[in-house]
């Protein structure tokens, strides 16, 4: 796992295991937890771009990984448990929770997360892409919830939560029940990715969108991401409106709104506040 901090406040996080098509072993997932916690605690970080090294985003869980390869037991309590348990069932469950909670952490991260997908994003790699707020794809990207082809449920790592919300229930059912792999153009057609670009342009396009977002007030961005995903699950319009109303009142306390209105009246540009 490697990270690059850009002057614009954008962090580029790269899954750096090209020899394994960026498959996610427990060590890499634990490192992902550590990076996410670090990023979440830095107010100067305004957006995150996730990508993979080489010609793949992520081929999912690394089935060839060995227990002795896992040393990052201090990353989270679950990582500590994974390093300590001896029961095969407990070890599998802890590894499952370690990955699933990393993807949940991405979904809950205060900064927007953009996936830049080139090559395969299948299995756990597909779930990782789904957990991000926005997805860009290279023309050679491919996607698939392939768990069902290996004799287990396709509902894994948040896939059954995110996918229906992104592409609809019927289309999600077809993808999950067949486990088929589909290409970037289909991903664009069904609304899973925002844009399909050449591989050479992929990271630049994702970073440019992250920087566009980063130009907005940090608290406003945080509250917009949080409120939008919460209202997706809102039981009623009234519930969503109440949440939005409270969020707007809280955001107005920063003084950004008054400064923006004053700048509009004066014909000048506003200066962003800090988080």
C-alpha cells in the first residue's frame, strides 16, 4: 500500500501488489485500515483517490496468502484478534470482518473517495470499488461479483448493500446471481461508473474530480457526503428533510455562508475556511 499526498489536499492511495493483480491479503487490508485512519484524522486531506498498481485494480481476496505473512496485528482490534485466534472458523470470520470493516470505513470516511479502476475489479476488488463514492474506469476495466462462482454467496463485503442502490434491484440481482464479469462500457451504461477514459488519462481524471471537490468548504463536503448516504436509507421524505435541516443549520455556524453571500454582493471570491 502506498500513499501520495498532493498539494491540493488530495491523497492518492495505491494498492501496490501488481505481482498478485493487487489481490487483498490480510496484511494489505490491515495497512488499508491504518491509512484510512490516518487520512481521516488530517484536516488538510480533502479527498481520496483509490487505485491499483500495474494493470489491475484488485482481483479480490488473495487466496494464496499464508497466515504467517500477516504481521500488522496492531492495525485494529479485529486485526489483533486475527493474529491471536487459532480456530480455523474464527480466523476466517476475523479475516472477513477485517476486510468488510475496511470497506465500511471507506463508506463512512468524512472525505469523498474516488475509485480509479483499470483492469479487473472483481470479488473483493469489486466490493472495494462499490464502497467508494465515485468511480472512473479505464477502457480495459472489468467488474464482477464472482463469489457465487466459487460456491459461496454473492452477497459479500457490502456488495448486496451498495450495488442495488447504485444500479437498481433487478440489474443487481442479475449481476449477483450470475456472477458474470462485465466491461467498462456496460458499467458506464448502467451508471456504475461516472466516465470511461483511456488508461493514461484515468488517474489524472480522478484526481481532477477530487480537486474540484476539494475546492469546496471541507465541512460542507463532509456533511454532504454523510447526509446523502444517510438519506439514501431514509425511511421517509420527512426523515430526510429533518436530517438536511439540522445539517444546514450546523454548517451555517462556520461563517462560510455569510462570507459567501458577502463576497457575492461585493463581486469577490470567497476564501475557504478550514475544517
